[in-house]
C-alpha cells in the first residue's frame, strides 16, 4: 500500500514570499491532518479535514495560512506571506475515519522542510 | 483539553539493557494513546497504540507500552535496546470519539550506546 505523499521535500523562500505544499493521503483515508514541527518540538496540529470538511483549525494562523482539500482527497497548505518563524517541517498525515476502534492512528508523510530567510 | 507530557528530553541506555521512555497524558473521557518514532529527515513512523483491553500493548521492533489509567501514563519499553533504536520518540493522545484531534508530546531523544 502506498504511503502519504508530500511535495516538495525542501523549500527555501524569502520572508514575505508565498509557498504551497501538496499532500496526497493514503487511498481511502477520510481524515487528513497538517502538522507543523519546529526544530526540537513535537508536531503541532494546524488543520484537520474529515473528507473535504474542516474538523479543527483552531491553531491555524488564518491571517497567513490557508488549506483546502478539494474532492476529499489531495490537500494543499499555503502560506502567504511567510515569516521567519514559519521555518519548520510541515507534515501531512491521514487516517481511515478516526471513528472506529481499529483505525485510530495516523500515518505520516516524509514532510516538507521549509526555510524562510 | 488534551495534553501529553514527556518529562525527559533525552534518555541514554547501553545496548542490551532495558529501556523506558516516559509519557503521561490528560484527556477527558477514555483515551486513544500512541507512540511514534522519528528518524533524521523522516516523517513520523507509527509504533503502537492502546485503544482498549489489555494494558500491555506490543508494537513494532520489539517495543511495548503499558497503559496505567490511575497514573494516566503510557510508558514505552523494550527489554533489550539496540543501537538502531536511537531516534526521537513521540507519545500522542486523542479522545475516544470520532474525528478527535491527535495531540503530540514534545518528544524524547533516545540514545543507545554500544
């Protein structure tokens, strides 16, 4: 079974520029998550989708971050304009539904390392 | 609100010795609990989970974890450490309900010396 795919793997941009990350979850997974992992810290949930609806975006900085999941499959996370403190690894993950006993865990992609200079 | 605490930033163990990585959690209601491992420049890899039932759960690479409801803990263990176990380990929790979010701890770096 193919895993969660993310692109690009690395991105370097100047502050105030915009950037977009792409994620393709595991086939059939209804729940998709975007996490931000700053160096030395644990992953922080930015946004969670159930199919193409937003379940939780309470920690998404909505003045500069946006995300969408069209057709309930692929997702894009955008930052505009970027700040120095946005330098981090952006992780995408997916899980089946999050409702059943057997499918509670999330599976992660390799992440996109963003450096803002 | 959900939260996870990993009290040790780093754990150092000699190869062949048992290892324990500590985790405590706070969540309303029953928890789902997870351990993930992260190798350099890689995403998080799922190790094991507690959902319900037996308090001792077994996972990948010989790891196991013990759920203790009274102490709200979910410590990761392995009877005999390998150098290749050296990595960053994360504990995570979600509420026992549909579509709840997964909250991660700050991570513990495990270093196994030969």
